[in-house]
């Protein structure tokens, strides 16, 4: 029983982190951009194999690097995106498994189910 309670607590914490992450319109937009990187980041020097370079996301946002970094960190902490480091370059991509799990939890929550 204790294991189940711990699992539910972890699920709740992860769910809440995702809710916080998508509460900002820019973070929702970043998730859209990362869904189709070839469309939104066609000029990326490194190709698309590792994800989207942080610098490209910053350019697309037209915000300071530090501001974009805060948004990317929120998405990363929630598990909705993953980070790949290649040398000193940071690449981001969507975590489709985490997004799918979040969608299922949100649907369950809105239907009155508890987790």
C-alpha cells in the first residue's frame, strides 16, 4: 500500500509540474515548435538529429537568453522536454512519452478520477 501511495504522490507531483510548465503561453508555443523542428527551425546548422539547439529557440522567441533559459528549464523539470548536450551545445526535443502520460492524467483528472 505504501508503494502505491508513493507512486500516486510522484504522479501528482509530475502532473502538477506539467500544469505549471504549460501555464505560460510561450512554453506551450515552444512545445508546438519542437513538435515539428524542420518546419520551425529549418536553418539549424547542426541538423535535427540531436534536437533543436538552444540558440535557435532563443532566436525564434526574440527574448534574452536568460529568459528563454528559465522557460526551457521549466519544461525540462516537468519532463515534457529532454536535453541532449553535445560538447557545449544544448539540444532540446519533446518527450513524447511524458506528454502522452500527462494527457492521460489530465483526461482522468477532468473526468473526476483520482491518481
